């Protein structure tokens, strides 16, 4: 007797779609990428007669994955595994969980992202700085910023430095940390390495802490690793972020900036930034600035970016002296 042919993931998806009502299948297609739609259309077109037992098996597998996903969303991997084991046995539960995590590529520390930052702080503050940095790298920046702000100053610097230097982390290390912390987190990683951390991650998190915490960390890094501190500093506030300043602060910045520098900086700026700048100038000054930009000859991108960075440095200086305020996470709203 000929062994049944093992179906691929695409073939199962095609069988599932043709087993549904056309209106349901078309609704699913709306949520797929163009290449996915093309692949599935090809599979559906090449389908021969689907045997009832084959269709039933695909529908049963799909139903199991849906139930498992609901368990996963409710309480994490271990919760889902526990319920499935009780209902279907260990072997079947492991098979479903493995298929689910492989298809979803569940991001590590998913459970931690749903946990209150204060509770998480109590749980991880006594861990090794490298462990804390790794966990923060997988959290939402605002959540990670709150935790980083609450750590002791010396530990803040240590963690921020390690966070900025994080590169690839093996699944084994992730699973060991999650197990040690006794969190029911998603730790099944499809790739050999997961990417988290690095300069951008450190910048995202530091952008969400209060100014005092940020200054403590950056100043300490400046002494220990000047190049790293400078790289982080350059990315903390970019020219396009001018739109988050209030009108009074923008006007203060404009008084400190040379008009020629401003015209060059706005040459490649977004319409939103340009409009915000012009709105805070007198009608005559705005018209002159627009004329300067319009009649300006070609300029090197590097020169424009350097000029934008010069203006950003002015903004940072004004913030340091307390003349302007940049809205940040972890700070109370300022009422004028």
C-alpha cells in the first residue's frame, strides 16, 4: 500500500482555504502579502481532488493550532503546553507547540512585555547587568526606559553600556535566562541567533528615560567609552525631532541659529518640520527663509546633515541650561 504523501505548509493552507466559504477565504486573502497570495493561488490551482480524510486532518490541525494560540496569548508557552498536555497528552502537545512556535516565531520575553514595569523591576534588579540588558533589549522602549530609570546610577551606566554592545544571543542562552527567571515566556527561536540590543536599542530606551537619568548615563559613558557615548548622543535627538518641541522652545532655538544654516538644514527636511519652523517665524522672516531655500544651489548631503547636527547640538545645549524642555518618558507634563 502506498504511503500517504506528506503535505507541505502551503498545500495545507490551500486545502484549508478551499474548504471554507468563498467569502471567508477572500477575507483571509486581504490580510496576506502579495507574494503569499500568488503562492497560495498557485497551490490552489494545482490541487487535485481533496480526499475527505485529508481535508478533515488539515481542519483538525488548524483547529488545534487556533486553540493553542488562544492558550499562548492567555498565559504564555508553558501555560499553553500544560493545558494541551492535559487534553491531548505530552507527545501531541509538544508537536502542536513546536508547530505553533515555528510558524509564529514567537519573540522571546513576550510575557515580560505584558508585565507591569514596576513588578518587572523588582524581579530583575538583582540580576547580572548583562542579564538585565538582554531583557531590556526585548521590552518595549517605554517599558525598558522606566526600568532603567529606576536602577541605581552605577548600574544604569553598566546596563546601558552592555545594551549598546549587545549583538547576537543564542537560543540556549535565552532559554536559560527565561528558565532562571521563572517566567513563562516565549523562548522558541527559529533562527540560530536573535538580534536584539545594539546602539539603536539603547537610544530608543534612553529616549524614554528622564533627562537626569539620561545625563548620568551619558556622562559616565563619556568618561569610560567616549566613542560609544558620542554615537549614542548623536542619535538621541535628530533634526526631525524638532516637531516634538513646543512653539516657545522652537522660537528660542531659532534665535540661536544662523539663518543660512537654517535654510541649508531645511533643504531636505520633511514638510512637517518645515511647516513647524515657518509657523514660528514672522511672516517676513518666513518669506525670506523660503526664498533662501528656493534659490539655494546644489548642496552636498554631508554638509546638510552636518548643519542639521549643528542645530541639534544647539537644542541639546539649550536643554542642558534649562532654557527649553524636550518632552520625555518618565517626566511630568510641564504646564506654562
